[in-house]
């Protein structure tokens, strides 16, 4: 990140993270409306694995460019969470969703949970949690990616 050419390479990972966060949001919205199945869970896992790879590779690129891998990973993770978390505002939890997921709730508890799950505060809270998760995972994965790369000041082993 300190040298000019390296920051452009890192910015590419920021763009990937943001776009992939939008892909995650679209997948979440699409599959939650249709209900969970094995295939949708598999697609969700694949999306998350690609997000992990983006943060890891961003940290690696930062190390090779002379930057700080954990910072680059943190920004990539935060951008992913920022865009992926938008799905919280577009998903409406129904009574059927709650009944299928929580079998031991009484009708009164279901009504209360349904009311709470669809409030603006719940949506904002879910979005903030997605950003915090992305930030923390980005720090860890960026650091790990940086451990696999060489900084430009390291000499080559002979």
C-alpha cells in the first residue's frame, strides 16, 4: 500500500469485496424467500468461501506491496459486510418462517418474535452485526494472508 502500484492492486480487492457482498445479499434475499434447502445452503457456503478467499488474498497482496495485511483485510471484510448486510432490510420474516425454525414457541411468543424481527431496529442491528463480523474476519484473514506473502524488502532465499 505504501508504493503506488501496490495500492491499485489492493483497491481491486476492495472492489471485489464490495461486489461479492452484493452477490451475498442477492443470494440471501433469493433463497430466504424460497425457503432453505440443501442446494441453497451449498450456494451460501460457496459465497462465504469466496468472501474468505478475497480477504485472505487481499492481505497477501498488501504484504507483497509493503502494506499492512490486517488493515487491508479489515477494509475488505468491512466492505463485504456493508454490502452483504443490506439484505437485512429487504427480508421480511413471516409467521411460517418462525414456526418452521422454532418448534417449541407458543403462538404468543411467535407473535412477539415476529413483531420484533421485522422492526427497523432489528434490520439495522443485523446490518451492523454483518459489518462487525466482516471486519473481525477480515482482520484475521488479512493477517493470515499476509503471513503467506513476502514483503518487497525481504530478500529471496538462495
